[in-house]
C-alpha cells in the first residue's frame, strides 16, 4: 500500500486494481489500516474508483473530514483527472463528451440512452489527447460528473474502447484496464488549504508505449 500523504484529517494513497474502494473485507480502507498498523483506525471512503481502476484516492480520517470532502464532491469543488489509453484516435485532439447514461442493474452495466427518462442522468467529461502511438492514444480526462463506468462507456460508445476493457468491448489486451486516477485537487477539510496530488501510471503496458513518444506522434 503506497501512501503519499497523511495527517489527522485525511490520507492520500494509491488504490491497486481489483481492490474495492469501499470498507469491507479486502477493501481499500482495510488495506490502509493494515499499512498503518492500526486495525481500529478511522478510515472512511468519500469517493470511489471502479474495482478494476487504479490510482490516487483520498480517504477521510474522521466523520468531520468525511463530511467536508463529500460536500466538495457534491458541489463540484473536488477535481478529478484521469489518464487512459484507448484503441483508436479521437477525431478531435480535445473536447467535451456529453451523453445521457442509464444503468442496467441486472447486468451491472451502464449504457448510453437516446432520450431522457427515469434513471437517466447527464454525463460530461473533458478530454485532451496527449500522444498517439500507432493505433493507441493516451488521453487525459477531467470528469465533470461522476456516473458509474462513465469514462469507459463514453469512449467505448464512440468506438474508442479503453485498452484492457472487458465489459464494454470484446478485447484480448494482456493487461489491466488502462485507466489511472492521476490527479486529485481539493481544499483541506480542516484548514481550507489547497491540496493537489498527481502521479504518473506505473511502468507497465500500455503506459510504457508512451514513455518515449516519437516527435512526429506528439499531439500539440
């Protein structure tokens, strides 16, 4: 368990892939308590990453901080950025993706809806293509809404499935889902001090395809 920052109010760590964000056996809070050497530590989930997604997460250390961080998330004051590697090249080097998303609870899948309706929610993200290498693109994403599987669905529905995708595309990529929580920005719940954390993905495929991007392939 890699912990980047901790104080009496919060803790920022790296969630491994295939670990649940929620507080249950084997979940991230339990792993954090093990890393702290304190099985009774107050560690609270305030936001989530899909089980197969890895990267930065912030956890609260008490009820007051959990409430303050949750309020920032609800009010859109909590910044979340991701890096993804997708199959294909987006037609525009940057832009916004807007969709209406629904949730099929029986299949545990999100889908793009054609029209508003019961349970249908608007979803928006901004993206910028950082680099293209062959048939793969490295994309930086900022979420403006937090729908379940939002990034995965919005890109897959445009014929740009994430590398390692197995739910919204039939792929045989030899890797975990290429979606990494790379940056978190928020106000410290006790002091109001701006907090900003960023971290590059680990040196594994497909991220290693972009460690030395040819100049002709750079997206400016």
